[in-house]
C-alpha cells in the first residue's frame, strides 16, 4: 500500500510536535517506514482523513527519534511504550483519544472486512475529535 501524492501527512520534527502539545489540535501518528503493517494503516488513516475537515496528520517516523525525544513523547502522551501504528488525537495539547496498533499490525494483506473495521474506528474517533474542536482544528 502506498499514499497518494495528495496525502495529509506532515513529517514532524520535535519543534512541530512541541507546538502540537502547546494548546493545539491534531492527529499524531507513529509510523515505521520499514513496516508493511504501519504503511497499510497509514494509507487507511489518510483515506479517512480525506473525508473530514482535518488537513494534516503529524507523522513521526520511529526510526528517526532518539531516546530523549522518545522519553519526551512518552511523558506527553502518558504512555510506557510507543508502537508503530499508534495514533493519538490531540485537542488543546491534551490527548483526548487514541487508536492503538491492533491485531491487524502484521505483514499480511488485509481483507476488505478488516480494512472496513480499521477505517470505521479511525473515522469514529477522528469525527469525535472534530466535534470537540473549534474552528482551529
């Protein structure tokens, strides 16, 4: 699976993520370029995002973060581990919802039913974020 050239992802630096956690709204996605599972979830998340008013996803490539940055993210997200495929919905700098990498986090091709299930979860939680956002979302 691959993303269209018209995708919503912004490769995020620590500075950009600090702005997100400083009273901003958005979708934060942890990916791993070498992981097929991560790439297929990215594609599905992007497809869902195209049907909403959100215009970007803050993408963090796990292969490019060091221990200090990893610890910063864990503290901000109040988690113990970061996994490829995990998605966090941020409102005013605070996590309001998350979508954890699921049993679909493997290298096999997804069935249409599995794709539909994942997309439905993304859509429900992203629409919840949008509903809770104001015009700055």
